[in-house]
């Protein structure tokens, strides 16, 4: 017997967890021998709850691994396969793809898990935590109905039609637009302000939102990858064909977004640059050349090339 033998049992437990009980332990024996045992959920549904990863393959995962994308968690999921799922529960319990800490695999599911962990640890919603750490009148989860027409449209899909004014990411959409990996709407100034939180400390401009030690740690290498190294939540320049282009220093940090957004910051040159586009409107082609051209032009204009 394999784990898949009891897929139906897993489905029953998963469906009821958090709905009919906070936690449960199930055990099945056959011919006097245990063939199935599993603990699900939490001991209680409040701040004193124990995390449900205890005793599972996920138990070795640390917050640092989630932030550096080397947790071993799967990269994501086709939304069409999880339309009837609780996405948060799916992210927390999907089988690992690899041993935690072994290699970098960019994971939406890992950041969905991070959002859940943050909410449980603070007892506050993600929007509330975001407002506390990054006060901005223009940065928010979701947009008001009268603002939607001003938001650039993204792609057209068979499920939702032309997406405009709501989160593009399908998993975040299924989660009501609030998730650890997607859902924020803001301006280029908001994104630049986020980068400045980490750009300021190494350039002796004080701190805002995060402490200097954490900021420096976040933009230093936490997990090696030959294509794109990882800091804590940030990608780090690894090669000249990264989307930041040739002229930013190796110490540079940044991030891209699926719909065509990106930010890179160079702490040596003390430069931050943001490019927000809706390039998926015209398809899912690789826009790395456009991004690199933008950042190279920015660095050239400032005299760094």
C-alpha cells in the first residue's frame, strides 16, 4: 500500500479541517499492523495553536527557506485543478517537490504559506499588517469599484474574460484577492518606496519599516542558484542576462511580476528603478529583453555605463 491508496481518506480529512474541527488524528490498521496514520489541523484556532506542519515532511521548512524559495515546496498550481479547493489549505498541504533547503524553486505556494503564518503569528489580516509597515494611500489589496477603469487591463482568459481592476493571479483571485504572493495594487512610487527600505541602510540613510540588520540580511545571498540567487524575498543579480541588465552591480536586488512588473535596486550605485507594465495583455512572451533594456538605459543615463 502507498500513500495514494488512502487519497480518499486524505480528502475527507482535508475537507473537514478548519470546518468541522481544528485538528484531528486518524489511524488505520490492517491485519494488526498500522497502514495509515496522519495528524491534520491545529490544536486550537487561536494564537496558542501549534503549527500543523509538525511531524510532516514540511516540518524542516524555515521562514528563511520560504523567503529564499528553497523550501522544497511546489512552484504553484493550475487554477483549473483547484477551483473547488481551499487554496490556503492546498498550499499548506501539497506534497513537497524536494528536500527543504536543497535547491531554489520559485514558489507561489511558499509565499501563500508565509501570508498564512504572518496572519497567525500577528493575529491580524495581511491588509492590516501591510498598512502598519508601509503606510501609503495608494498601496492596497484590491481597488475600489470606481477606480477599476483606471487600472491597466491584463490578459484575457477563458475563465474571467479580460482582467481589469482585479488581481490577475488566479490563486490570489480564488482567495478573494488577498494573499501572501499576490494581490497588491499600487504606484511606481510605492514600489520604489519598498525598495528604498532596503536600499537606504547600506547607504546610511536610516531605516523605515525594517531594521538595518534585517534589511542587510534580506539583500545578501541566502540560497544559491546559477541563474538567479536569492535573498530574503528578493532576487539577487547573478548574471548579466538577468532582467536588471549588464550595468547594475552584483550586489543588486530586485523582483519581477508575472504581468510585466519589475523593480531593481543597486546599493553600490545607490540607484532604484521600477518598471510597471501590463505586457501580458499581448501574450505571455518573455519580456526580459525589454526589462534589461530599461534598466541598462537608466544606469547609462546616470553615468554608470
